[in-house]
C-alpha cells in the first residue's frame, strides 16, 4: 500500500491517485487542501480564489483517505489573489515553505506507522520528499520519487545559459535563483529514492549516469484527454492563428517565439499567448507588441481556445513532458515543439507536427 504526498494535487497527481485507487493500493494521500466544491462558502469567495480552490477538490473515494495541512497554503493562495507575492524560497508562505512543511508532516506520519502496517511505500515529488524519504529509509519503506521536470543539474545549466542569452528575461526563469541548500535537497532526494519515475525520455536522460546505474528508473508518459470535437470552436479570423500556452517564461521559449514572430513580420499570422504572467503584461508588450493575451482558465475553456487555433508552438528550453502539447494534438491541431518539451516521443516529425531545436527562432519562423 502507498502513501502519496503532493502539495497541490495537480492533474498528473490526480491521475496517479485514481490509478492507485483503482488498483486498491492507495492507503493515504497527504496534501495541503481538500476543498468541498459544494460548500456554500464558495459563493462568498473571490472568483479567482474560488476557481483555484475548485481544482483542490477530490472524489469522495480519495477524500476519505486524504490528510491535509491547509493553513500555510491558504495564506499563500489568498495573498496571490490580491497581488502579494512571497519571497522566493525563503518567504514564510512561499511554495517552498509549503513543500517543506508538508514534507515534515509526512515524515512524522511515517515514523508513527507500526511495522507490518498497511503502508509499505511512499510516493513523493521533487522538492517535497527529503524528510519523508529519510523517515521512510529508517522505517524500511520503499521510496518512489516522481521527477516531473529535467533533473536540476541539466535544468540549471540550460537556464543559466538562457539568462546570458536574454538577460532581461532572467526574472521569468525562477530556478536560476535557487539556493545551494535547495539544490542539495534535490540531490539528496534522488540519492534516497529506490525508484525514479520520469514523464519523458528527456527527463530520464537528464539523470546522472550513476543514478540510472544504481536505481530503477522508468518513463511513465502522460495520457491524452478525450476531446469532443463535434462542437469545436470556429476560427474567428482568416489569419493563421498560432497558440502558445503555458507560463510566460523563457523556460518555455517565449522569447524565442517572440523573436520568430519579428522575423516573420506578417499580418497574416495572429499569435495568441495564454498563461500566467510572471511580469506585468506591459513588460511583454515592450518585447512584442502584436499578440493576443489570454489569461489562464478552466481546462475545458483551454481546449475550446485550442480548437479555434491552427497550430500550437512550444519551444521549451526545460520541461518534463508538457501535457499541453498532447491536449493540442487531441484537439486536432499540429504541434511545433522541442525535444526538451518532452515532444520527441510524442510527435511524429513531419506527420503530427514538427520537432525544432531549442534556441532557434529561425527554425520556428
């Protein structure tokens, strides 16, 4: 039986929980929030906060085995809705602080589990596994490590190079500012793991050779959504609509896409950029004035937006496997992406899309 820990319970975690539940091996799920989507309090909440909390609701079968540590995460989310950002990594209500608190609580729980109890494995994720894995090692539990993005040594090298290529985009990179302590935690997490789960070949190949030699490392690719195309949104213009979806960062190659649009310089192409702003919108407009910005939205609305576009582009520098490219393909639109987006084992080059090298606005154009 497995104890699974994750601070937010994103869609990939939900799929894992569902698989474990159907297999009858899920014992406990530890997270920060488990929201009741039918609670009357939803009506009194700001719309943005309500939408965030709705994504933290879980099926009843999962909810019955869920343990929560909500206070710090609730403050973090509320602060975000009113524009108050916590200091990167060291802030009391940063995502790193949330991760560390949950990790400590799970470690405490593992230390209290009696020998021969139902739980025999801990499944945890990067940045939130160190204390849990230490307790699991001491208690004789199997330690399963989910690495959702390329290992930090490769990621950091690539992103530091991006900071040199585009110094003004460095604030959007995030990981370039990680402390030595945080990087040490990542190293120790991998060292303590028995099994490493990667979403793509790119992530697997980013692991240190000694980890691959000493541990079981495998690829567990994401599934694709079942999209109903019968009521697909129609195109709103005669121009070629190009979609980028994801956080507006150079980690996802947005500066290269902007450079490609400047090279093309055609009124026949309409760039739609959807995702979370990491700088003010005016900052992005200073770098490319002519694009349509779409804010984040519920998943169903994302799919409808995709269906109104002609091509999806994701020239990522560092990813795990960007599910958004599979969602675009499920919507029937071709994808242009990099190997580093986890695309080389998804796209049939020249048939279902095109693989392009990283850092190549010319190839995108």
